[in-house]
């Protein structure tokens, strides 16, 4: 199974993912909800969301974020 679904700790803070997990918009990190919340206020987040929308419109569903 994909690592995203099997790992138990947040890639950013190392905390538990028992409260939920979500993929970062800026890279392929698997984040806890606390880190995801912080990410949404981070510089570059809005651009990343828009870049993904553009990628999806072009048919690229494997977009991996703007920072790799
Ligand atoms: Zn975290």
C-alpha cells in the first residue's frame, strides 16, 4: 500500500497521525491536521493550490507540488 496511508507519523513535525492525515500542497509530505492548518497560512500555499488547479485542467493528476 502507498506509504501515505501506512505511515503513522507526520512528515513535518513527527507527531501522530491518529487524528487524521492529509497530503501537503507544497510537496508530497503526509501531514497531521495541525501542520496542514499551518500550511494553509504559509507563504506560497495559495500559489500551490492555483498551480495544482492549472495542472489538473491540463490533465495532470499526478501533480506533486511546486517544491518537489
Ligand atoms: Zn505535523
